[in-house]
C-alpha cells in the first residue's frame, strides 16, 4: 500500500475530513491533500497524523506491521500497548536552491518538500527553520564544506551572524557573515583567501535566514 493510500485509510479510520485532520496536526489542508494525492512522498508530521487518526506510526510511515494496535473482543476494543513517548522534532535538510525559493515565499515550505530530515529540532528555532548542507570553502575554517547548519528565517539578522542571502538578479544563493560599515550592510566570506570576499548588500539582495547552529551527530 502506497503512503498516499495509507494516509487516506488512516483518515477514513478516524472519520475525519481533510480540513479537520489538517487542523489537528497544525498544517494546511494542502499538506494533507498533497500526501493523499502522492504529490508529497514524505512528511515530518506523519507521526502526528498517526496519533490523530489512532493508527500505528510505523505502519503509516513505513507500512511496518498492522495498522492498529488493538485486540478486539466482541464489541470491546482493548489496547495492548501503552502510549509511547512523544517523538522528538525534526528539521528538513534542503538545498541552496530551495533556500532561495523560501526567500521569495515561505509558504512553499511544507512537509514533504524535503527528502532528508535531521532527527533533532532545537526548541529555540521558529516554525520555518531548516537545515542546509554547506557547499564550498568560502567560510573555511569556521564552517566547513559538507557541514550541516541550522537556519532560522524568523531570527533577526544581526551584525556578525552568518546568514543565507539571495541575489535576485540571477537567483544566486550564498552563506556568508553579515556585517555593517557606517550603517551599510555587507556579507563577507570567513575564508580570508576567498576571492571577491566582500559583497555589498544592496537592493538586489535579500537575507533569507540566520544560521543558529551546526548539526554535529555523535
């Protein structure tokens, strides 16, 4: 059974309409619709959907085991498991291109948009936070090529913070340190040997998010 079919089956089991389920899990109806139509192949809210519909989370996410953890005796249903612990949050890992798209319209960021998720979500980040895998050595050695940073578009881009910035004329997206000179903003590569290290942030540029930390798995 495909994920789209499992989501439909879970919603039917709970007797919920799409808007009702969306409200329960805190997403838009479009998110539920995309899952049921197969447009989205995954979602970080699948565990919430499972709980809202009363189905097993591993069945909904991976089709592992039965849909329900119930022992049925006559007309009475008796649960054979105790409630599990609340699952930790996750963060989607996106590309530089997607980060640039979010700069234009944050509504583009819906569950299912990312194929990879970090198994953590810091409590201090906002609802639109995401993870970005760094490309290149422009910020070496502070931020290394291939490292994963956590970005929050809702944080204030204060001086000295590393930010994701987009140049609208060509769609170029970069990660650099934001600084000010006589009140005028510019972004700077941390790598002192980087060519064109300093870029003036004029009307062609937008700050798309602020780096709030790195993900370093044990």
